[in-house]
C-alpha cells in the first residue's frame, strides 16, 4: 500500500508537470474613473483635513468649470476663457481596496489634470505637476496599506490662476485615470515604441523598442515574446528573445519582425495592428503589454509636398481646441467621435491639436477613423503670452494670468518626455509641433520684420510681404538688443529633445512671423515650416528657402486659402482655424461666448464655411443653399439687374468668420433676397416653385459662390446641379409657425458602461413637417431611466444659457441634448415639452 501511494503521487506530479502553466501576475490596467468625491473651495485648505461632508460624489473625467453659469461680471478676465468661472482649489479623493503583493508594483496614471496638481496616497505627497495637458503617473507601491484595505488617493488642484490661458481650459481631473498593477519584472508605463522603418505592399519591417524594468533584488532571466495580430484578430507575425535583466535596473530590448503583405494605415483604410508582448519567466507568463500601431510611411518634399504611403496628397486639416462644447473639457469619446465624423464627411483628413497635446482617447479615435494629427506641445516658451489679448505681453503680469510660461524652464523637457512616450505609437500622429505663434513674445524677432512699429509702412500684415528685405531682417536680428532668451536656441533645444525620443516624424511649428523665423535660427530647428495666416508668403518662402518644406498650419476657412494651396504643389496643405467653435479667445462683447471661426458650431451643427470646404475637399457633388436680405448680404443688384458683389475683391481678404447668411426661405413678400449656393457642381439651375430662374456655371464666379437675386415668394427654392454627368438636388421650403417637435437620436442604443453617450437633436417643425428656423422656443426636458443628462447647447455663439440644465431655448429652431449611460440596462425615456406645442418622447436603449 505504501508503494501504491508513492506511485500514485509520482503519476499526479508528472501530469502537473506536463500541463501548461497558467498566467499569473499579469498586468492589470484598470479604469479608475468611478466613485470619486469632489469639493471646490475658494480657500487653500490642507487636503488631508477637508471634512468628508463637504465632498460630493462623481465619476471622472470631470470639469468643474462647465458646471457653472456664464458670468458677464468676469469681463476682461474671462475674455480668454469664455465667461465660465473656474477659480478655486479643487479637492478630489477616492477610497479603494488593493490586495498587496510583495512581487507586484502599482502605478496611478493621469492622462490630464488642469492644472497645478498635487497627488497624495494615504496622506503622503507623491508629487506636483503643473502642466494641464501632459500625462503623468506615480508609483503607489511603497505607500499602499499592507492589509489591502482603505487606501485613499487624493488630488489637490490650484486653479486660482483662472485666466492662465488664451482659451477655455476647463478645470479638474478632466481626462481618464487608470490604475496599473504588474509584476516587479515588467514593461513600465509607456514602455514600448513601435516603428515601421521599411514599408511596401509586399512587406513591412516592424521595429519594437521595449523597455524592461526589474524591481527585484535579483538578476532575472526571461524570454520576451511578441505576437502581432491584424485588425480581425489574425496572428500575422511573432518574435522571441532571451534576455537578462540586472537587479533593480532597466534595460531595452529591440525586436524586429516582418509582416508579409501588410495592410497599411491610411486615411481611407486606417488599419491597426496589435502587438502583445509577453514576459516569460521559467516558462510562466508574468505579464502582457499591449501596443496598437499602424504600418505607414510619411514624407515631405520641399517641391512636391506631402506623401502618405508614397501617394502625393494634400493635407485638408482643421485646428481644434480641446473643449467639447456643453461637456467642457471632460469630453466622452462618443462626443468627439460624432464631431470628427461630421468633419470627415466634409473632406477633412487632418487635425492640428491646438495648442497643446491631445488626450489618449482623442488620439485613439484619430487612429481608428483615419485622421492625420499634428500633436502640438506648447503655446508658451521662455516668455509669457498675454491672456486677455494677443501681443500685450507687458500687461500679462498679474497673478490670475500666470500660465505655463512660469514653469517652462524647469518642466519643458519633462513634459515633452511624458507626452511623446505616451503618444508616439499612434500612427495618426505625423508631425510634432514644438510651438504656436511664439515669435511675438520675443520683441527682437517681432520688430525685425518691419510689420510693427514701422511708421513708414502702410501695408497690411495678412496680405503684404514683409516691408523689410531679408538683408534688413538679418541686420535687425544682429543689432537689436537680445532678451534673456533666444528664440532660435530654445527651438533647437526643443527639437533636439523631441528627436531624441522619435526621429521618425518631422518637427514643425506654427510661425506667425516666418520672414524673421527663417533667419533667427527658429526655422533651422524645423523639418517642416508652418505658416500662420501667411499664404501671401508661400512663394516668398519657397524662393528664399527652397530646401524647406512649407505648409499652412493655421489658416482661414475661406476659398482664397485653399485656392492658393491648390495652385502650389510645394505647399503640402493647411490646418484651418478652426474645425469647431471653441469657448474663449473672445473678440466681441458679451454675450458672445465663443470664437466663432469654426466650420461647425459648438453643438456640432454645420455652418456655411463647412459647406464651402466640403465642395473643395470632396469629389462627390454637393449643394448648399444660403439666403439673406440683399441689404445684409455681401451682394447687390447692379444697374443691369444682375447680382454682383458689393466689393468684388472682398472675398480675397475674408478672415475668420463666415458671412451672415441663413438656411431658410422665410422673408417678407417681394423682399430682394441674395441666394448664395456653395457647390462643386459645374452648373446649377435654380427654381422657385418649379419656375426656372436660370442656369449658371461655377466657372463664372471667381469667388466660387453661385449667386442669384430672387424676389421673395412663399414656396420652394430648388437647386439642380450637374457634376461629371451626375445630377444632385437641394431645396429649402417656406415654413409656417412651429407646431411640432421632432426628435432625432444619432445613437438609439448605447452600452451601460458609464461612458457611452447619445446625441439627441430637437428640431421645431410646422404642420407639414418642414423645419422651422425662425420661431424659437424654450424647451424643457424630462429624463427617466439610468442615464445622466450631460447638457443642452443650441450652438449659437450668443447663447449664455447654462449648459447643465434640463431646459434651454432653440436657435434656428434646433438644439442638442446629450445623455450618458450609467451602469444599468433598460430604456431611457426623454420627454420634450414647450408651451403651446405637443410633447414629444424619444426612447434610448441602454444595453
């Protein structure tokens, strides 16, 4: 019997030896957004002493400023930030249990906190982080409670410098937070870098730079295995290396893999690959690290422009600030997805993140949807910018306007490192921008051009070449007194830091004074030179600096801008200012709350400039009809009865905001109406109540806008166009008084994940279902079910109704409501009511 037991035990032991070992201690990347508490104070309190009763419960991301009401009493202090109060000290805390394992390490990763944050764990301060746009993380391991219970993470934010930016920043932990637990032998946060140095249709060479961190007190021998899968989950390549990592140190392993017949990442087909890197120790998988990437090539040529995957193309880009309208800066992924899809439908293929690094979630969307991205690092360098109005830097010395400039010397390299290590695997990123319109903060560079403080010059900055020759600019730069810092030296330093972390993408910057920057050393630090509102210098720049690729990096959403690019092969493209209206940088009196230069308004509704650019950026036929009383329009009726521009040259110098036009056909009988049609059709015939008003050709309109003068009569205005033999029709109809409410949801089913959103558009209509755009009403919404009302926005630049409310007034008969799912399934019922109108109900299914 004794021998039987021994034989049986040996048999079981052999069986267990032959079984594959289960994965243990694998990295855990946990969403850490739920169940936080928040307290806003105007007093500087010790975060560890704040009374629990002062806190309210919420989930992250969170922007406390957008919860406030617009406040006109903020006056000039809020011109930049959009009249939403954000001053104060924000206190966040979260209590959590975490099983302690002496073989593991735990990090907390913040994708963005605005700003000047201090982070504590169980009463111990982990550090200070001033920049509101760079991600950062801390090692929690030494401070976690060994019993695994009652840990407290706390964050204190000092936003008493509430006018510290030139646009709306929001305030709070406004991006995602993650808790990461992994084995002490691990790939650290942002520990991989994947590039595709050689790409063809037949083969892609993939290079993986992998950092290994060994926090054990012993040397460790491991096997590093990386498997690459395509977007459908099919494994396409694998590689394996043996490695030895010394105790309490880090090392870098380089792996090279080939993918046969790769699916390239492009704007049309944004294919993504997934690399899963596993650390095997004694044949046991002790941790996986996942990296998404794309195989693609980029090239800029000084004479022929930009190439993606060896295909020459124009960059059709827009600039975007980081607020999402009614959600402020705590923008759910679905909110960005809707707006980006509308821009893409309009022909946009690139985004410039102005003037700060993007969130990881935003970059994920650009990867998935097929947008090129210019990731911009800074708006301020050595010297501060005026936050109330550009170029008044001498007045930007008071406490509330002190921004990142006061941290730049100490933190610039740290923030570059964090941003680039976090972002550099995104295939959408094709440029790193080291700065935006920096030159005017260096007085010598601004003066050298001759544009400013030059009584002998009577030109216009936007449309004139520099009054000083290149020789005179050089002379001025050599003789004018230098400040404490030199713009060229700083640019070289920043460019060097960027290229130390990634040399696979070009470095650029947005130059507001390129004529000086080409000669000051600034442009020498750039691989691609970006011009800001200087299309007039495209030929000047190419002739004087023929080896430098040039493109527009901040331009006007006007036909003349795109025309100048299409006429020049050496200009790679543009980023228009802006894709979407953004809060702040206000130039008009209250109640204007946004900078209204967007192709879309803050609710994501299309404007005239959107339709213009769509006709220029897309091949498919498009027609958009706009109208206006002739007196208010840019046009007139001449002595021959023809409609013509009041100023035939005005279109060539149009600036940020599109002309004042309407999208309705509701006027007084016999009013003379200017009808503008934005289209890429070769010809259009216009009809009023089926009677032809004549056919016209696009080639007859130098400003690319069809025009008719029409005496108003109720009915239907119809435009029929032809493009490449294809007919397209658009119409607008006279609407009567609003009698109905129509609901439309772009997402009728969403997931119960605390994240998914549904956009619900309300439109007033008449008895015939025609959209009413001249009869606005106050609408009250009632929500029943497990969802959160994020807010209401009608998109009007002068609307200062509070976003986070259950009632709001339509504009042009329309408004937007956004709801967000909670964690339970079921129907959400939304009822809209308005005086004298029947209520309307829409149901959203949460699964």
